[in-house]
């Protein structure tokens, strides 16, 4: 019986030419070792190079001397004074009343939307929002209305059309596959006008973008905006792992009671809390961010006429079109010593397969020049 389902053909619908694979790669600073080749890594979200920063690693090591695992959920016995201290520092830095640490950005968004929304809630979501926001909205059971990417006018029409009591506008800050930015000022104005909450997930922006590295919402006077909830992760600019949610006292207290992805999950290890605390200090000092901005300016200057998408963030995508062409170019770059991933559908829309370059503080001037020279030859 050929189409009997069993554990070996359960996933038979995953097409071979779109299969994903782990690389068993090893990172060493800005280099990445793949299949015995040492490549310059242009595929990391470690924008400030903090994942290998001595002070950050030492901070984690010091805390590890005490314990590796936290032993339980924070609500049972996994809590630690360092967690409260870091929450206070993050809230204070970002200008919010309160903060809640969560296991990861994925867990933060899944739990946040599930806690805030129910089937009587309407969620208004940018079409290119991160998968964690899509999944959180789905899990919540809310009615979801998607608006075209960055289309504020369409969002407004949807808000007018769906006048519910509980409404939440949700958007990435910096969009992870396009590298472009939402407009927090416009989103906030709409949230105000229509009495909605606004969630901005600035996973890619916090630490490396905006005034003092505070991300894209830092331009709109967040201190006074109690309807704004913001999500950040430690997995990108902070260089480690974990995430946090910022909001007013009542929202954060409510999440402490209701956020299932935090309540029913083991607390973050203190080593990661210590690492994040050190990263925050370095981000506030700003040295790595200034280096990143210099590198980014150099990259953009040298690729100005290559047809890159418009992006001021460290995410610099070049749309190639077909899957095959994008893969071929990624392979050519690899042969020349650069690691740049080809991002294909379904991660991005059909026909927009792309190379996604990420620039970091740790790249040298020479490495960026080598890359852009090589790219010029290929194009
Ligand atoms: C990376 C990312 C996440 C997930 O964060 P993790 O800490 O890696 O789980 C969530 N939202 C956005 C916009 C992201 O880019």
C-alpha cells in the first residue's frame, strides 16, 4: 500500500529543492567555518560582535560558577535578584515603567499575544511581521487583519472597518527579511486615534539603531506612551539569548499573571542574565554601535548602484528573483570566501529570492571592501 502513512513518510510533502539543512558550522569571531572552509560571515545577527566580547563572556562565566540551570519557573523557585535588577535597568534605559524577562523572542511574542488577546480581540498585523507574532496571534484566537507592508492608510481603513473594544496593532520595528523600518510615530498616532494597543517588536533594532541604540521607537517620546508595548531580544545585538517585554506597570503585572510561555517555562539561566547586563552596559557606551554605523556606511557607499533594497539597518538584502539564481550567487560568494545566505520562499514572497547580507561591528574595512569588490564582479 504505497500511500500508507508512517513515521518515515510523515513529512513527504517537504519538497527536496526547498529543504533546509543545518551547517554544522563553527563561528570564530567574524569568521565562520563551513565544510572545512573559513569564510567571512555576513549572515549573523550578532550586529555588535558582543557574542564573543571578552567582558560579556566573562560575565556569563562568573555567573556560571554559581549555577548553570535556574531549576524552575520564576514563579516557583527559578527567580533571582539579578533578573529584577536587569528588568529595572532595561525599563529605565528604554523609558518604560516596567519590564519582564522571557525565554526568547519567539516565546515572548507567542505568550504576549496569547495573554493580551482572546476571540473578542482584533489584531492588526503587518503582512511581513515575524513568524512569532503570526503564531502568537493565531494561538490567541483573535480575529486577525493583515495590512500590506508599511501601508498606514490601509491599516487605518481596517481600524475604521473593525470597531471592536479590544484592538491591538502589531508590527516589527526593523523587518527581518527586508531590513526596512516601521514608522512608530504613525503607528502610535493611529493607535491613539482608535484606542488600540500598539506592540512593536524591535528585535533587530534595539542595541544598534536609533538614538543611543534604543531602537526605532526611541524617536517618539516613549516615556509618555502607556499604550505602547515593546519586545526586544538578547539574541541579536545583545549577543546572547533571551528576550524582554517593556510596558506600563499594569500590562507587565498582567503578563506576570497570564503569560503562559513565561509561567510554564524554566527561567533564563543567570549566566545569560549576567551576559545581557554586560551587553547593556556596552550598548550604552556605544563604541561597537559607532563602529557598526561606520561599517554600514562604507558598505552602502560601495554598493550604492548595485540595486540593494532601501535599508538603513544592518540587514542589507539584494533581491535576485529566482531561487536558482539566488542559490548560484550565494555559492559563487562562498567560493570567493564569503558566507551570505540565499533566502528563498516561503520565508520571502515567491519570485523575491534574495541574498541577505548582515553587517556587523566586527567586520574590518578590508573585509567589506573585498566583499563589495567581489559582488561588483558577480553582478
Ligand atoms: C529574531 C526575531 C524574533 C525571535 O527572537 P529570538 O530571541 O531569536 O527567539 C522575534 N521577532 C523578530 C522581529 C525577530 O527578528
